[in-house]
C-alpha cells in the first residue's frame, strides 16, 4: 500500500495555509511499520521546512521525482539536497527529473560551491519515456515507475507508481487439521527448507500459499489535458491530479483579452479532471495544486472563491471517492480497499 502525505498543495505561490507543490509517497509493506522507504514527488520552495513538521525521516528518502521545471515544483530541490548533505547522508539518492534539472543543479553546485557526500543517480525522464524504472526495497517489495508526457506551458510529466508485494500466507485450517501447535506457525512461515518439529519433519511449503498484491497510483504534473492519462489510469487505485481552478474561473482567465492580462495557463479545472476520472472509472480521485484565490474554508454558497466551490464542481461530474488535498493530509491507498 501507499501512504501519501501532502507537503504542499498550492499552485504558483504559497499561502498561509498551503505551501507549494510536494508530495511524499511512503512505500509501505506493512501497515504496522514505523518506518518506510519513501519517494518525494516535486519539491517546491520550503519543502524541507514542511518535512520538519511531519513524521517522515529524510534518511529514509529513496528517490525524488520532479514533474516539471516551474519554480513552484522545484525551487526547494537545491536546499533539500544541501541539507541532506549537511546531515551526513552517505547512501545513494535517485533523482528522476527533466534534463533541465541537471543544469539547475550544475549551476547551484558551481555558484554556491555545493558538494555532495552521497551519490546522486540522475535519471532524465526524456530518455526513459518508453522504459519502466525499478526500485527494489527487498526481495518481496518492488516499485515500478512509468512516465507520461502531459500538456502544459513547458514540458511536464505524469508518473504511474506500481507497488508489488509478495508474501506467504499460512494455511491455518490445514495446520489445525494436522495438529501443529501454533507456537510453530511463525517458524513455518519463515522457513524454506524442511523443518523438524518434535519427532516429525514437515515441508513448510505444504502449509502456506504464495500471494502477490499490486497497488497502482497515478500522479500528474501540471496538465490541461487529462485524457493524456487514459492509458495510465487503467486499473489504477488512485489518481492525484491538479485542479487549479473551477471551470468558471478558468474560462474567465482564458477568455480575457491579452491586454487585460488574459492568457492560457494550461491548467485543468475541477470539472475537467472529475469528468475524466468518472469516464475512466477511477475509484479514488485526489485533487491538489489549488489557486491561491481559493480560501481554505468549504462553503459552496459563499461568494468568495473557496474549496467548497471546487468540491461542488468535482462532485457534479465524479461519483467515486473524492479527496481535496490540504497540507499534511495523509491518505492511504491500498489495493485491498477497492
């Protein structure tokens, strides 16, 4: 399963309630585990401060993925990497990002004389669009990452992250039928070769079955065309996508004359994403990356733009499990829950 912790849910600029984009994805093999390897998706300015306010340990960070190079998604990267260095990190870190991020880091290392005590494995997304990248967190815990090009004012990407967990499950009815005391059960579960129990030798594989579970999430960078993710969301358990505006406000921005500040921001509205998720039968839709114009309260009857307007619009077009993210919100995505 995945444990999502939203570290920043504002678009463009931070607000008093929301920092700019960052999402932590814990890759949990055990619901009771106190520590998990985790991934960071985007790293807006101030992300390392957000991390200080939550349970995540920087040394458990396995990889950073950057969706695109707009500042609200990457301006915190240099500071976070420098802090990991000052905290004496030595184990490798995987950095998956557009090629331009490598140039950004090269500039930072030259200008600020930044040096790393730990290896950074940089993977350019543009060179791996047809590939599946793998992260292994143990013999029975595997993460696969795939990339999708999106539509935004600059090159932007979405990711599918697929977790595969393999485990053995005891055949408890058979254990009881053969009068095997439950004090031996844990030993049987862990064994791969014949076991001697009292005066009897058993094959542990006669008393357990091999199971495999797969959990899939899709995380999109900035994107004005959700349909580009049609293939990606097939059989997914959750979609995390920006909904920067309601459709009404988006149309006002797009249709305003250029001389009066009108432009196409190439973001999605709540209506666009909700309609897409409904059509593709996505079981859970998590919206994030909200314009700073939306106040944090939830009241669709209020005149002031607020989260209630975004929620109301999404609920009119989507009937699955809808979540509007806020900073430090935690969401568990588990294949067994769908």
